[in-house]
C-alpha cells in the first residue's frame, strides 16, 4: 500500500513539474510589454554651441511595412512630423532631439498573395484602415482624450554614433553626408521602448556655414505590436477573439519603420545656423532647460 502511495505521489509530482515547465515556456514566448508613457522629453543640449534645427513638417514622411505570408501591409503618414534637433557641427555624437509624429491620418495599403504565393497589386482598403485605427485606439469611438494620446508617436534621441568623420567642419563641399546610428526612446500607443535607427544625414552648407540637413533611414527599425499593446480589437475597449498569433498568416506581428525629413535653422541666437528667427512657434520637441532635463 505504501509503495503504491509513493508511486502516486511521484506521478503527481512529475505531472505538476511538466505543467509548470510548459507554463514557463509559454511565458517566455510572450513579448515584454514596454513601459507606459504618454509624452517623451527632449534631452538638454550636450554642447554649449549646439544649434537648433526645426523639422519641416510639410515635406516629412513616415512609412512602415508589415510582411506576412498572405498579406503585405504598407502604412504611411505624410506631412505631420514636427520637432527639433540639437546639433554640434564639430561633434555630431553630441546630437540630441525629439521627433513627434501625428498618426491620426495614417493610410494603409494592402497586397494579397494568390494561391501560387505571388502578391497582387497594392490597394488601399477602407476596411484595413478602419481596423488599424481600432487596433491603435484612434478610431472615432475612442474618447477624444484617448485618441489624442494614442495619435502621438515620438522618438527622443539620446545617443548618436557616427560612422567615419564626426566633425562636419573637417569635411568639404556644399553637401556633407554622414552615416549615423540614433538610439533613443520610441513612443507608440502610450508605451515607450528603446530603439536604434540607422540614418543618412546630408548637411547643406553655404561656404563654411551649415544651413540645413536632410535625414532618412537607411535601414528600417523594428517595432513589435505586442510590446506596444497594439492588439486586434473589435471596438474601443474590446479585444477581438482572434489574437495576433491566430492572425499571423495574414498580419505580421512586427512593423519595419522608415522616416525622412528636412530640418532648417530655428530661432536666431548663440550657435544658430541661420540668422532669421523662425516664424512658427517652437516645435513640440524644444529642448528642456538643463535643470529640468532627464539625466
């Protein structure tokens, strides 16, 4: 009797251990949720001679790609990028800045694979656009204050790495191109995660004076939908029965983000690149005073 009892306990123990092991595996598969945040702050300038460059909103572009076996989805947001970057022409590694994008007017285009695996023509789908707004909680049924928070996407530059010469003044010509890696916080759907973007920056010069810059990604950076709590939803506050895992053949779980913008001198002052004060008010990414800036 004692022997049978011992065997029974052993069996229960093995089953329990197996159960905990499976639960642990499932837990490991879940992506980590990014910390909650509603607004990012710009770092203080890292150099006393840092210059302010304001992003030109109208010509700005942000795009993302989501590639799944059955569908490819491309999204774009044009003319809504604002912000300011702080640049030390003698040492680009001291660059900081805050870029803000309003995604309320996001547009999605869809290409569907046929039975032979070939993708057809890319088309704009009204239903796909409706779903995207619901997932991001910027749809008309979301409260206005929630829509406003979720429509704000930001990238705060905290660190810059330069491939090659980091002192623009040692380069020559009216256009001086450099390759950068910008690392910082990325805000989406009120969640902030650390991301690194590989960029090409082309600085324009008049003589020895820099007068602007054109920035574009050379390699998209990856955003996980789950880490930013972007899930299938039927309506505001109601998750859909089909999860990202179940929709994986049609909807990718990651988005590859690209951006492009130009920036020109802001208000004149010590270290300003231009000379004319900006007509527009300070962009949302205006650097905080040193005493208030995050360390």
